[in-house]
C-alpha cells in the first residue's frame, strides 16, 4: 500500500510540475481619443514662474511662463495617452501658496501646491 501511495505521489508531482502556463496575449493598446485639457494656476502672491507641457506643431514641448496675476489658466485640446505636466513657484521669496491643477474634460485630474519659499507646486501624469 505504501508503494502505491508513493507511486501515486510521484506521478502527481511529475504531472503537475510538467504543466506549462500559457502566456496571455498582451492587451491591445487603447485608442487615443481627443481630450480637453486645462492647466490652472492660483497664486496668493500674484507673481509666479514655472513651466508646462503643451502641444506645439503636433508634439508636446515644455514651455516657460511668468505671470503677474492671482489666477491663470491655459486650455488646449490634445490626445489621450500623453504626459501632462505643470510646475509653478513664487517668483519672489514668499511663503504664500501656489496651487496648480490639471483638468481633463472638465474633471480634476492632478493637483499640487507649495507654500514654503523656494518650493515648487507640481501636477503631472499621463492621461
């Protein structure tokens, strides 16, 4: 009886160890769709510098900015599956809050804030 159980155990181990796992096919990439993007900056100081990614001639490029107002927004249309990014900080040494937001199709996608001198508010991600 012990020999039968031992043989059965050996056969079961061989049978299960020789099984191979089938690879699942990679999912098809999602189709790129048009999206409405809006970068928003809110600054208590009203003096902000920074950069953002925006389309130019069909590619995303990083653009620099300096604004002298408490609220600013930059809307544009783009394709999904791309990286979006905005960074901002007080132009003068200030502890006043700077907030950056990325809205996609009128919904908040990413947000960041900074309120210490020399810090940068960052919002970024791929949508």
